[in-house]
C-alpha cells in the first residue's frame, strides 16, 4: 500500500529531510517520489489499508506537506488517501493532470492563513426566546415575534457589516480568499486567505491592526494561524470511488 | 504547560483538522471523518470556548465513541453482537 501526501511541481528536486516529530512519534518516514510529466506525487509505503486520524498520523501528514512546501509548490492531498500501489498512479493522474497543473501554477509561491473572529457582542447572545407558556393574546404574541425578529436582524446586520470590514481589509493583501459569516452564532467570521509568501509579514501586521482599523475593540477575539499549505484553495475534483481511505473516529 | 500555550495548541490543532480532514486534493474515493455527526471544527470551537477540562472531557468522549465503534465493528466481523 502507498500513502499519498501531496502533488508538487519540480519533480527533479530532491526530497526534503523531515523533522523528527518528537519523542512521542519517533518513527522514520521514507518518502518516495513519482514524477508524472512536470509534476510529482509524494508518497510513502504503508502496511496499513486505512489511516486512523489520530494525533501521530495527522501531524505526520502535515509535517511532510510542510517540509515539501519549503522549496516547492504543493497541492496537499486530503488526509487518509491510500492506494494499493504506485503502478496505478499514472493512469489515475492522466485525466486530472490539467487541473492539477493549473492549480500548481495558480498557487505557486502562495501560503494559506486562517482567521477566525469569535464574537463576544452581548446582543448576539441576548435574543430571548418567546415564552410560549405565558398567557398572550394573538396580537401580543405577534408583537413579541416582531420585536424578536427585528433584534435578530439588527444583530445579523451588525455582524455582516463588521465581518465585511475585516474581510475587505485583509483581502486586499490576498490573491484569493474564502469566508463564512456567522456559521455559528459565536463565530462572526471564518476565513482563509491565500497569500504570496513575501506578503506574509504585511498580512500579519494587518491582522494585528484590525482592532483599531475596523474599530471593534474587545468585541472580538481574533484567532489567526498559519502559514498553512493551501488546503482550502485546491480545486475540487470528482473523486473516483474505491480508494482505501481513513473513515474511523477521531482519537486525538 | 500554561493554559494560554495549551489553548494556542488547541487553536492550531483545530485549524489543522479543519484543513487536513476536509480540504486538500481528493482524487480517489470519499474520505469522511466525523465524531458522532458533529462538525469537528464546531466541536473544536466549543472546546476553545469552554474550559480545558471540558475540552479534555469532550476528547475522552470522542475517543470512547471511536473505541466503541471499533469494538462494534470487530464484533460484527467475528460474528459477536
């Protein structure tokens, strides 16, 4: 069996030496490379037919992809991709090669940064539920509903305005970006930014300046992590079924 | 380890899981990982927003659920119930 880590450009480059993953996970990873036209598939042999998503395996996958990212463009493969052997790879790659090649060109020199803005605005949590047990006339009930609806709309509008100001400010430094506003009530904004490597320091400064630039004070907690391999910016492909894959529960 | 360092590790781990398990190139097959049908990221954010102890408790539950599932699958394979 082989375990896939990433597709990269520059198949002629030597494989990187990998950092030790610490005392907990001292095992050695023997990476292999399969050139395919002008890209490369990076993988390792594995005796397992599935890869449990535990802490050791998750960090091993990430360490390999990050080591590759140091000197080449990577398209990180989603965790858990296992194939019978490398003999099938060229036939499987052929139909998706144009997409992979286009992604490698588009993502060249880029890194991903994640931003989450956790919302502490009291009014976002302060929309009372209607007390259905209270004795209310129909009119009173409808008025209460209307009041509740207006408050929720106001909270939503405030969230959208604040999220838009943050996202617009940061997007000017990004090649591409994705964002979700209020995916859950306490998360105002969840965003990913594709940044040119040489823009990383400027992006960090922009994040640091957000509380004053976007004037939200201590209403928000910003959680910014990265740089990550560009997981969020690879093109979704139509998967071919029957891959051995990790489907077991999380054991971190 | 201080609580702030521990929380930072949690945040990084959540972002890593959000990417490595749900994004990236997937060419073959359908890889799905979930904990009792709860989105891991939202589960993780709840961990962040509650105490570290609560987070540990949630992780233990996730681990136990996985072990129980594994035991159930083993039982099915060996004909046990």
